[in-house]
C-alpha cells in the first residue's frame, strides 16, 4: 500500500476524478476525507470505501465558501490529527458561451469554484503542513489553462491563473518540505456537461481512473524527485 497512514483531503470527491481518486487512495491505504456539496454522493462513496475495508469520511463543503473550507480542514485535524495530501479537484466549465453572454454571477461562480476555492483550501492546510514539515498539494489544471480555446473564457482564465498560483506556491512551500503539482489534464471522460461529446469520442478520452493514477504517482514520488507540473493527455486525441 503506497499511502498507508496518510491523510488525504480530496475536494470534488462526489463524482468524476475526485471520486476515482478517493477510491484509489483509500485502496492504497490513505484515510480519505471526501469533500463536495452533494452529501448523499459523498456518503455513498464512503460506504463503498468502507465495504472494501478501507478508511474514509465525508465532510460536505462548498469550496467557494471560505468558512466551510476552513471547517473541513479543522474537522480533519480534530478527527485525524494531520493532513498529508490535499487534492484540489472541485471545478468545472459550467457554461459554454461567447464572452458577452456570461453574466457577472456566472463569471464569479466559475472563478470562485476553479481558482478561489483552491486558494481557500491551500491557505487552510498550509499551516498544518508547515507544522508537520511535510505535505503534498495537487491541483487539477487543464490543457485549456495552458492554451485558451473559444467559448470557455472564464474557465480558461481560471485554469491559467491556477497554473500561476501553483507555480508560485511550489517555490514558496518547497523550503517547508511541501510540494505542489499542477496536473494539466486533457479531456477526461467525466461529467462533460455542457459539452456532451458523443460516445465514440468519450471512449478515446482520459478515464477518471487514468487521472487518479497520475495523482497517485505525484503523491508517491521518490524523495529526490519533484514534479511542479504534469501534463497528461488522452493517447489518441489532442483535446
Ligand atoms: N473533464 C475534463 O475534461 C477535465 C479536463 C481537465 C481538467 N478537469 C478538471 O478536473 C477536475 C474534476 O472534474 P471532473 O471532470 O471530474 O468533473 P465532475 O465529475 O463534474 O466533478 C467535479 C467535482 O467538483 C465538485 N464541485 C463543483 N463545484 C463545487 C463547489 N462549489 N464546492 C465543492 N465541490 C464542488 C462536484 O461536486 P458537487 O457538485 O457535489 O459539489 C464534483 O465532485 C475539475 O477541476 C476540472 O476542471 C476536467
């Protein structure tokens, strides 16, 4: 078991990549703290983890609410005493549209979920990781956070900013033995609404399990190796 004894907070754990990562990390011996807004999906996930004989608990939280994120982290410390890994997986495109059709509220919601939520969670865990003198923070970046594409400009802007935030943090936190990786993923066969690609394209995309394996790898690097950024793409599609 590659993560035995480690405590991992995973945001966005109710579906998609976060869900697959929670399952995999629990199988690898981590105690998983699963966070997202949909309580019943988190409870289902924790029941599955327990059924397989592994450890996990759910703490519902909206990452756009700094109070809820702080509570998630403080509850984790109160119950488990440490935080070794933070996977910032909560996020999504939310809307595909020309720029003039995004409202103020939509712009803010996309930036809050994909960028500000990562800031809230990182800010909350870092004091504990500094105290431990160890930690791994992994952010779910995107290929469109490296190369903008039409009609998802708020999401693209958020993921570009996330890449910068990750790079800055990687340098800032390295002296404390805390390592930050931005995983720059191509298209994943997860909940792709509102894009809704057809079934034949879906089959050629990254799977959520592929991405979970990449996240496991960056959380179990040899002590001499660091990975500030990890691009991962579907083998046969440039999306
Ligand atoms: N799908 C892709 O092609 C792709 C490509 C590159 C990067 N990514 C990134 O990968 C990450 C995971 O996405 P996915 O593809 O697995 O999509 P997904 O299945 O839609 O998962 C998104 C997760 O984020 C959670 N979430 C959304 N808003 C939240 C909020 N305000 N507070 C807490 N949790 C919130 C959702 O849970 P609740 O609704 O229960 O809150 C859900 O668990 C995202 O950051 C996404 O941008 C995806």
